[in-house]
């Protein structure tokens, strides 16, 4: 297949040959232009509430007047808040969720010669962090909940395995009890990729508090939103925490004594200060997302594959970072919904194991992941959606099914 992407698309001149080597349906999805003015937006990152905007601007003004713009007091306050919320002893704020995974791996000396078990279905940041740390990702299958298949993870363990890196994909908790038991049997570390799952919880704890370490992304898309790229690493071991604090700032102690080579991964004080304000919105956001997920499920459960519905707004096993359905006619449904002004996303059209950067690895069979990745479609979900918009999306999914049925 010859691909002729738009000349102004970033990277297409350099990587056009690689893009052309991808499956045709993936290329079509990648090159599908975004809706210019959607009737129902997939995300809405705007801040319209006057009171919240005023509080955010005020805290920025205070910080500018104070002048402590690098690692100021707000950083430590945010770290303490996150650690207490998640049930961890220590939180280290960093510059992104990807850096959080990378630094967690480095802090435990995971590197060359080591293998890290990861689910095949995740954003590429998960695998990239493992590789940049020097280790090798071993991709394993996922269950119908899109999370790591624990039995397949056990089958992938070798003498080189150092850690399991479960991803709470779409904001749904993995089976951390089984993962913890598996790691205990084999002497492995557990490092949670909790990027999408701030606030997710079950009877045994909250995301970020289950493993030896956890990594959060807290960018504007997340339930606890920053205002740019923000990350956090959570650990319980004080020595590991101390090392993380050095690694995030060039491997230095007291800013001057370099104890090991590293780069600058510091969190911005202005981000921390603004997030101390945005934290007040976490609980209302969680409640609204759970309400939206319940409403979608009631309307869609007989039409498409749906994630398990929350039992109530107190059920936090998923925070529904995405509301991801499955359908055998994904491309057609996507076009149908977009034609009616509904912005939807395919997150993500390739498994990490299918990415051009990782095709050289020896891959294990991933039948369920390879089946699901062709069928997943994420519907709009954010706390600004109203019930009428949710019902409109649901009605159009039903209309699509009726259209397909009538054409058979």
C-alpha cells in the first residue's frame, strides 16, 4: 500500500515508509482528520467555571510575587497530599508520567539484562520507559477488561524477569491481589502504571498504593488534572524515596553533589501550586464519570461490548478515564458517529508489541489482545458532558446498529 499523507503532517516525510508498512485499516485510522467542531467532544479541557479560574489565577499571581518558582513549598505539599490519598509513604513529583515510570525502574536498579513484564495493550510510554531504563519489555496478553492477564504474565516469567508492570488501563484497576501474590511467589517487584487511574480503589486499597512503586501521569486529561505535563512516583521504602529525589534532579544531593548520572525530571512549582487548587474537583469529577458510565451502560449494554458498570458512585474499581466499547464494525461505527458530530477515539490502534519500534522482539502469542485491539472504540467521557449528550451518543450507536441490521 502506498501512503501519501499530508505534507504538513509531523514526521510523515521521515517515517512515510514505516507508515506505509502498517496495516491498511490502521493507516486509515491514523490519517483520519479530527472533527473541526464536534457536537459532542471526546474531551473538554477548557476551564469555564469563573470561581475556579479566579482561584487558579490567584495562586499563580501569589507564586509570581513569592518568587520560589523552582521546587517551592507547593511541591512538598502536593507530594504529601498524593501520598496520603493513595496510601503510600512517599511521593516524588516529577515532570511527566513517562518519567515517573522510568525513574521508578531506575530507583530499583532495573536495567540492562533485566526483563519487565508489561501488558501488550497500553500507551507506548509504558514500553518506552522500560527500554530507556535499559531493560527489555516482555509483552503479555490482556483479559476482556483490557488489563494484564495474570496467568499469561506467570507463563512469561524467566530467570531474567525483575518486575511486573501492570497498567490500570482506561482507569480500571488490575487484579492487584493476584499480581501481588504472583510477584511474591517469584520474588519480583511490582511497579504500577497508574497513569489513568487516580482515585481507582477496591476493598484492599487505592491505585498507587499496591506495589513496590507506582507511577502517575497527572496531565490535564486526568481525573486529578495538572495544567501541562506532571507526574508522580509513589514508594514505601525511604531509601528508594531518597534515591528518587536525587534521580529527578541530575542525580544530585543538595543540588550540588552528584552521586549518579541522571537528567532533570523536576516538577514545576507552578504546576504543584495549581494542582493544590484543582484537587478540590477530584471527587466531583469521579462521581460524574461514574454516573456517565452507568448511563452509557444502561443504554448500550445490548448493542455493543461495554465495560462493567459501576454498582454505585461509591464503586471505584474504575474511574473511567476512557469509556471503551468493543464492536466488530469499528471503522464503520466511527465514521457514522463522526458524521453526526460525535468525537470518538481509537486508543490505541496498535498494541505496543505491534509498534515498528518493537517488532524485533521475540513476541509471545497474544490472541485476546490482538482480537480486542481491532474492536475497541472510546466514546466521549468527561465531567462536562450532560445527560442529553450521553443519550445522543447512545441513540446514534443504536441508530448505527439499526442501519447495519437493515442492510444485511
